[in-house]
C-alpha cells in the first residue's frame, strides 16, 4: 500500500470510530436509567454477601479457638494428622505384624469403657503410693556455701540427647561433691544423631540451678582465666568414658580421678554417660542426685510457657492444678488471657501420654526385625554403618538373631503393639492420646494400626501452632523438653521402651512429684513378646488378662530394687520418705 492509500485508510478508520462513539452515547442515554438500577441492586447484593462472609469468618474464628475433645486438633493439621491423610492414600502399604490380635482389638475398643472390670484406667490402684513423700528438697535457706578451698574444677561435656545429658549433669553434681571440687556449668556435645547445638542455658535456668545447689556444691559458669588456656588432654586431665567403668562406684573416682584433680586443678569428663552407679552411693550423695534432678533443673521460661500452653490445651483448662504443674512451670504458667481466647468450659479433658520410642535410631540399634523384609534390613544396616559404626563392625564378625532379641524383650514396641496393650487394658476408642517422640520409623503405614484403634492421636505439632513452635525448631532437645512436660503432666503415662531415658526420667518424675496420683503403664517386653508369640491360638480374653496382670505387677509399690536407677525409681533413702500411720516419716 502506497502513502496516499495508507492515509485514506487512516481517515476512514477515524470516521468509523467517531460514528461508533456517537452511537455509544445514544445507547448510553437510553440505558442510563436501567444501568443505574442494576448498579443499585448489585451493590445491595454485594453488601449482603459481605455481611454474610464477615459473619461466617467470625464464626469460623470462634470455632477455630474451641479446643478438641473427641477429635483431632482443629487448627493446622500437621504431625500425626498429616500421617493420617497419607495413610488414606497409601492404605495398601500399611505394615501389620499381628493381624489376628489387631482384628480382635478393633472390636474390643468399641466395647471398652463400660466393661473395664477391675483395672483402674485413670487412677493409681495402690493407696500405698500416696504414703511416699519427696525428701530431697533444699534443706536449708542459709546462704552458707561449700568451702571455697576445693581440690579444683570439674568440667563435663555430656553426650546423647536431652535426657542422657540430664542424668550426666546430676551425676556430675554428685562427683563434684564427692571430690570436694567446684563444678563448671556442664557443656553438651553435638551429636550427629540429635543434630542439636543447644547448651545448658538454652534448656535450663542457669542461675536457679547454681543458687539452688549452692549449699551443697559450688557451681560456676566458666573456668578461671588462668586455666582456660590449658590443653587438658595434653596434661592428662581429660577423662573419657573408656577410662571409667559404667556405673562405677564412688571409690573408683576417688582412686583414679582425685589424684589428677589435685595435681592439675582441673578434670574434664568427656562423654560421662552413666558413669556413676546407684547402690554404692552414700545416702547424703544420693540425696544430692535427687535434689538436682527433681528440684534444681528447671526449664527456661520459654519452654515453661510453651509447655503450659501445650498442657492446658490438652486438658481444656485455663489454670494449672497439680503439684506437678508447680514443679514444671513455676511462675511461668500461661497468662489469664488463655481463658478468654479458648473454650475452657466443662470438665477437664483426661489424656494419656504415649512415648512411642520407635525412631530409626532405636530400631536400628535394637538389631530386631519388624516385618519390613529385605528392604528394611538394608535400610537399617545402612543407618548403623553411618551412625553406629562400632556396632556395624561388630556385626560383621557376629551373628545376632532378631528372633532371640525379641524373645529377650530387647525390641522396642511398634505402634501396633502399643495399641494392643492399651486396648487389652480397656481404653476405648474415644481415648485422647498425646504421642511423644520424633519421627515414627516407617511413617504412615507403620502408624496405621494404632490410628485404626485410637483415632484421637495428637502430637505437639498438632496442639501448638507453627509460630508457637518456631523458637524450638531444629533443636531436638528443646522439642524433647516439651514432650517431657506433656508426659509428666498427663493423667496416665504409657511406656513402650524400658530402656528409654525419657520414659525413665518421666516415670521417676511422676513418682516423686505425683503424690501417688500419677499412674504409669509399663509393659514387660519379655513377657509381652511371649504373649504375642501365641497370637495364632490365644483368645482375646486370655490375652487381655495376661496384659493386665503384667501392667499391674509393675504398679505395685515398693522401695527401689537393687541395681535400679534412682532417676526411674526414686523411692530410696535420701530421695523419698514413707509416712507412717502415726504421721511419722521414715524410709
């Protein structure tokens, strides 16, 4: 097209545009009244819808605040709730080891509750438990401190997770008193398993610990400057777990460690895992151990506040009620605003805390098999090679029978096996259960048998929001502290692994501070394995009777048996006292 043609086309297009514009004005004039009417109607509709949406939003917000009772948390469905959703999608992959018993248990949990027979579901069955009283509290309000002319300073770098480290701290208090030494605030070693950089002051209140124990042991936050530059290993002041017997007698420390302390003025215990025994420790030192564990170690305020929020939501109450609460939370209970923002009406909710110690590290270390076949064996062996190289090396020269391990009671209970215990005891399908522990090995398929029996399962990730948990993310010890709090405060605590430090410490804490009203369910894994081995023929009534007898036997009240941990069974001289019928108190 040449220049004149292009210009004519442009003028024609302009004229057509003007014509359309005039037509549009005429149509607008004719339809103006109609359009205005439509706009008014549209505005009215939008206004009504807006009001409805606002009302719905306010209603949903109110509903969102109502705490759960017979259903899972109604906020962010994470943790077990996500697992339940995954289970629906992967139901064909669920892992069941005891199909016949599980089928009978599924029927039983719908009938449980009205037929509990003689088993006390929510109470301590033996009244003798209430006669035992705590006796290790600080015995003096004086400011008198130990002699500053000590033999030197003791450092410890504790290994393991939260609960192993707690035991190491209190054992170190005893050793410091035994050797007339000054204790430096313990350090916590970084573990490739736990992957937590937390130190003492991130978990426990440093000043409270120092002040509470000051009448018994002098504790400082760091070494004097003139000792900080020493190469402790080079001068022979570093003592590893290889150099001290497991659960050693006090005399071993006096013989092998005291000379080093007196010569170099400092000793560094590296690891310090279970390096002090129980039976040979004098009563006055045993008392220090209990004073440390049950009174001096208080969680930092951030953990206390989050823990009180967790427990109050589990109980559906706006105020803490028990002696246990006072010990766990002190002055850092949740503020009164909780009652305004949450539905706390009605009777408190009872909940059972289940410590499910079925994480991959425990499963791998047990050398047991759990029905996963060759794939499971390869996966666990690879985990042992990476995290437990010494164990993996030993297995190359030794054959370990998984069947024998199970018969000896050395295998952690699966979620399915834990559910069978609870159903045999008489807990019905509506039972509200808080599950402590980290990632369940095997994930959703492994958890499915338990959720089939007890759908009302929650974890701390379900009860607390992501923002409330944010300060503790990536710190396994701090998350474990929240589990410790929820388990210690529960109406009933169920143990699945007697070798677990958390279960051990929580059980002892409930005995010491529970005033005989904090029952713990503790299966004997060796006996339980025998019951399960008869699955093909055992009747449900027989299985139920055996499980109840097994659990009731553990509940019997008696002083600490010889060789048992004071942390788990504190009914022992120097720790707890027994009140007589005439009001007197003795052991």
